[in-house]
C-alpha cells in the first residue's frame, strides 16, 4: 500500500499516492455509505490534483519558509489531511482483520469445517464496517477536499519568475534518461546544469568551509529519488556514529511507512527496503563495514559520516527530531518521527501536543522505583493515535501500558527492559492485527506467560523473543506472514508439531530445534521444499535419547529445502549419511554450510559441486575419517589446475617451474571456497585439495597428518579462463593436531601460495618435526608468525634464514631444537615490532648486539638514543634484570610490573629516575621488599601505583601530585593504620582521589616477564626463566596495547580489616 509519507517525499509521487488513497476511500464509501453527495467531491478532488502536483513541482523544499510562510503552513495542513485519510482507511483494514481472526477462531472451535464453511463465507462477505469508522472516513475525505481546495491560493505562486525550482528544469532536460550517480559518469551526467557544476567547481577550488560542503551534499541529496530522500531523512533520529544493522534499519523503515510497494507488486517489501539501502550505500550516503576475525564475519553494519548525519538533520527539520533530553526545548507539532531520552516522568508532558507522531523511539534512563513512568507514559500514548513504530528502552520496572493495545496502526514494537518486565504483559499486544515486527529483548525466567493469543498477529513478519518464550508459543502455523523465525521447537503435542510450518510460505529464515521429537510421518508436512523465499535454514537435534536407529537419515532427506537456499546449518544430526540433495548441484546458491556435533558421521561426500559455497565449517565430528570422492580414469592432473567434474582439459603450456602433478584420483573442495574451519575431528587424517580462492584456513583439534596442496581453478564452469592465478590465502591457524609431523610437501611450498599469506599461527602440534625446507623465508608478505608448544621441531640441518623481512610480530614458545635457528633469523627484520620468546628451553643464547641494531622498528627515533630499545611497558619477575642490558639502558618505559620476586628488598632508584615518564607502577608478591624508595616523589608523570602482598613494607614515602590511584593490598596492618585518616602517612596520600587499602586481590603468579613493544602505543618485554642459570639471556619482546587508568573526580577510600 502507498503511504502518506511518500506524498511529501518528493514531487514524483505526490499525485499518484493521493489518487490511490482517494480511489480506495471512495470504494468503501460507495459500498457502505450514501454517496449522492460524494460524487461531486470526488470529481472536484481529481480535478484539483494536477494543481497540487504543480505546486509540489515548484516548491524549493530547502527554503520553503523563505518563499512563503503561508505555503509552508498549507503544505503541513495538506499533510495532516492526507495522513488522517490514511488512518481512516487503515482503521477499516484493521476492523476487517479483526473480523477474519474472529471467524477463523469460530471455525476451529466448531470442530467441523463443512458445517461452518457456508456460514463463514457468508459472514466474511457480509462484513460491514462500523458506521463510526465510515463516518470518520467520510469526514477525512471532506477534510482532504478542503485542504486540497486551498491550492488555488498558490497557483499564482507557481508562475512567479525565479521561484520555480531549478531541479524541475533538470528533470525536464534529463527526461527519458536513466540517471544514476556513479564514478564513471561525466560532470554533465552527474550535475546536469551549468549552475550546479559551478557550485561543485567553486567548492573544490575555494576554501568555502562547512557551508560549501553542505551545499554540495544538499545537491547530491536533491538528486536522490524521492523514496531514497525519505529513507535518508529518517536516519536523523539515530545518534551520530550509530551502527545500522541492515535488517534492523529496513524493518524500522517498513514499520514507519518509509517503504511502499507502488510498482512491482511481486517484490517483497523487505527486498525493496534492502535495495533502498544498497542504493544509498552506492551513492556514499552510507558506508558498509564488515568486521572479520579469522575469516569469520563478526559484525556487518552500515555507518553514516557525521557530516551526512548533519545533512539528514537539516533536510528533515520539522519532520524528524532526536533530542538527548527534554529541558525547556519546544518540539514542533509537525514532528512525525521522534527519538528522545526521558530522565524524569514529568518531562513526558512536553510530548502531549505531538498528535501526528508516527515513530517514537524513547529511552527511560532514570531508575524510578515507583510506577510513575508507566502511568505517565500510558496517558501520553493516548494522544498518539497515528503511531506506527514504538521502541521503548527502560532501566526501571516498566509494564506495557494498557493504551498500547489500542494503537491499532502499530507496525513495529521493540521493547527492552533491564528489569525483565515486558514479557509479563505481552498479551496486551495480541490485538494489534497490523503488527509486522515484534521484539522483546529480555528473559522470562520461567514465568508463566499468556501466549495463546500470539497467533492473532496475522500480519507478523518478524518475531524476536527469547528462546524460552518462543518455544511456548502455540499454533505458530497461523502466523502465515512470518518471515523470520529464530527458533521453532518441535514438541509432541498439538500446536507444536512440525506441521505448523506447512502454511508459513513466506519464511526466509528458520531455525528448527528439537528435531529428535519429530514424528517421521509429519516431516514432509513441513513443506520446506515449497518455501521459495527461504534463505537460511538451521536443523538442530538437541539430544539423541529418543531417536530410533537410522530415522535421522530419512528425516534429513525429507527436510529437503528449496534450491535457492543460501545458508544451511546441520547441528546434532545422529544419522550416518547426508542426503544426496546436500552434495550434488541442487543447492546452486548455497554460500555457507556448517555441520556441527554430528557424532555418527564417518564420511562426508564431495562438496565440489556446490559451486557457490564460500564458507565451510566442520565442527565436533568425532568419527569423521574421510571427505570427498575420487575422480578416476584421467591420468595425471596438474596440482596447478583443477580437475573438471566431467572431463579433463588439456594441461596448459607455460607452467611455472615447481608445479607439481597429482594423480587424478584426488579429492577437491569447491572452487569458490573462501573460509574453511575444521575443529574437533580427531579421526580426520587428510583433507581434499584446497582451492586457490581460499582466504582463511583454520584446523583445530583434528587428526590431520599432513597439510594438503592447492590447485588452480583453471577452467571455470563455462570453460573459459579466469583471471585468478595466485593463491588468495591470507591466514592459517593450525592448533592441537597431535598427528601432524611435517609441513613439507604442502601448499606452503607451491609458488602461487607464497605471496598472499599474512598470518600463520601454529599451536600445540606436539609431534610436528619439520617446517618447509626453506622455513617461511619465501612467504614475502608474512606479517604475523606464532609457533607455540611444538617441542619436537628440529632444525633438520637447515642452514637458511627461516623468516622473511616482512615479519612484524613473532612469537616463539617451546619450539624445540628450532629455537636457535628462529632467533638467529632475526637479523634484518626492520618491520619487527613485536617479539615474544617464552619457555625456550633449547635456546642457548640471544641474538648478537649487531642483530638488535638491525631491528630498526624497536629502536628509539631520537638521534641521540637510536641504540636504545623503545620499550613502553615492562613486566619482569626479577628486579636484577634492570641492571643488565638491554633493560638497563631503557629510558622510555611508561609501565613497570615486578611480580613474584621473592629476594627483592628494595626498588632500583636509579632506574626509576631514569624512566621519568613512568605512569603505572605495579609490585606483586614482593615478600622480601622492606621499604619504598623516596624517588617515587620525583616521578611527576606517575598516575597509578599498586603494591600487593608486600608484608614487610610498613610505611609510604612522599608521593607525586600526579598520582590518581593508589592500591595497597594484602599489606601489613601497621601500613594500613598509618594510611588511615589521621595516621602518620595520611598527609602523604590525602591528595590522591582514589585510594584502596588492605584489599585482598589474589594475583596469579607468573613465571617470567613480558616486554610489550609497539611503536605507537605500548611495549612489553617478557623474560621467562627456563632455568636459574640462563634466565638473563631469555628476553622476549612483544607488542601490546595497554590501557591507561583514568583519574576519578571523587575521592574513594576503602579499608578492609
């Protein structure tokens, strides 16, 4: 349905939307009302619409008040009238839905469809709206007629010289052309008019400041289609820097009436909204950001630049408003979309005049123990009869106001309370038949909830409620518009069986849980294969106690989804084999596949036919022993070339030296796979050949004996040559693979794999003996290398440098005989900013002084101190390390930690004064420390000092004025008494804002020291004592970011006896 918002989104849609509403209104009135006196009204309205369109075309929406205050007032009056007509029509639709739900329930209660079939049909066909609704509709049409009649006062305004908007000229000039802003367009295509080009050129060549920037941005905004302008303006109610989730934003646009299905009736509204967001992002009004960790997408969101947010606020003035808190601010009565924070319930009265409000995002930040918030809010909501969207966040106990059940136009409700109060009254929402999205972000804590009426929400598309709540909702099958269902728990009772899914034809996302409870005769009744809109499907068996042997195989086979599925998760499957539809080319669009906790699966068929698959995760498959199938009868195939699935192409000429051959009896992963994660597969000894497009490889807790090789995807599906000719692999992580013995003869040695790798992490491979013959030196762009707990590594007689000069971060921990070679390869690593040597029991010596001279990133940038390590954070377990190089000469340390030094009797005064920039000083478990040095008073940058478990220290010296945090934990009672108010040392600490005395903080003992070094933020050197005789030679340097404690404004002193 077209919405009233679009009337004022732009001139292109004004008349069509009003015409649509008028036609629908007169259809109701002709059928159910005396229309003798309405025919003339209809004719006159339709006659005046072109004049309305002419005014809309002439308006300069940026300067409308300057043009004419009367025109501005008339346009708001017209908008009020159009929205009143929209509300009247919406109320009639609401009444129709109410009657349909009532008739449905009566039919079910009869127990006999045949008896009530005729009665039901007669009832629905004879459904007559209440006279009060029709009267309101008639009055709204008359009000619209009166408002539109006012257009005659402004027709002369349209013809005035210089008033017609120059953008109208632009559209006439470009009529018939497809206009899209893009980087490939020429200036005339982008801006259209010489005047506009002059604006841009002037802005680019003259320092016009923010005003000039805003002019150009306004220009871009005005060239947006009307629907995109509307969506962009709406975003001004969000705070600057807000992370817009794609689905969240589209749902809010839909709920507030920003999206209309005016053209393609077959396209889902969610898809139209998604296209609007994509177009705004392409035109740079949004930036799409995807955050990944080890190849796994952690978060995807859209952000809006602060300047564009300012633009949104400017162009939405009077329509959209966001305010941080109500003081004496006057809110314009024209506001339709409002975001506000309420500190005191009395401020709610400032909203009472907003009778035309469509969207309300409200946050109650006070923790009022009374019910004043709920009562006051209930009174205010009675005035918001046109509300479409309601988002409430409350930090206090907050019951759903009774008035919400009367807001019949609501499409979107989001409720969040830290006190977990909304779910108790969720039944108040079950009469909102127009509701499309319901979000309640809290837990029911086992409370008995009234959920039987949830099935009344026949227009509900998105349901977000806690898992323990959604599993208690009966008769989900009545929610036939449902698109997003985060959990459906199969139960063996009426109203909860899998057959409830049969009529949910619009489902896009489904997580089916407790499949072990399913009746195998009902599986096909779920009708998953016919759900054409399904995009992601999760099938989850929660336990195996009641599963009959071999039934899961058939159940999974019968759960065949539609072929356009993009994401599939199979969890807890207790069968032994996967269905044919999962591994052949049926799932042509599958992008992500996760197989998790399937305890009986021994063989995974080939996935090579899943040509769109980009992400594959195999997790906790304890019996999995093999993957893929074999290709036969094709002789040999180049490792550098993929085997076609039907026939083998001729090997191309010009293969680089070192390209290997493999027998065609080989297994292959899908050619477009980008992320591969294998975890908890202890019997899986080998993997299929990896594709060249793989970017992230993670193998953890698996039985792998050797790493696979890679192959070129030389021939694509059409047989043409792709442009890809190098590996895309950027990171690999191998962890806890007890059978892995060698990295020789794997993809690390293939020429086309030696450029892309940036990160290698190898942990806990206890039998690993051999690295590639040339180590990692050929990986010319490697930045991060971690080898930890691989005690069987051997040098194998290698006499080469193992590390490339590109390495920035290096961790070596318990690497057996290879430790000396790795440390010996440090020379010339100019980019190195992070080293950690830990538990290196085979290390006989550190690198030479000349080697450290070549580590330029770790040196001071000051000419006179270039020979000194730039260390900002130092953690040691023996204070005597401060008297030997390289630590003795340090001058840049900002944080010092000494822990578990049981022989230290005093702190090194000279070293402390030498590092006068010290900000944080921490001493732990210093049982022999007798006193604190007087030099502490001269550390003028010291902000935090912590002393824990130093029982012999019985006084404190004078402390610097910069100190903001003092902690004396597990200290003797004498010290605690001296530091109390009025004690001998009180005057020395009285100026410190935060003091904590004699608080027990159990601190885990560490067996060494970390030195973190980072050119930008912090540096730590870790010195671990492998044995008492050589501890001074085992220095480690590691980059880290260390948080700085902030001073508190109020004083806090804690005494614990």
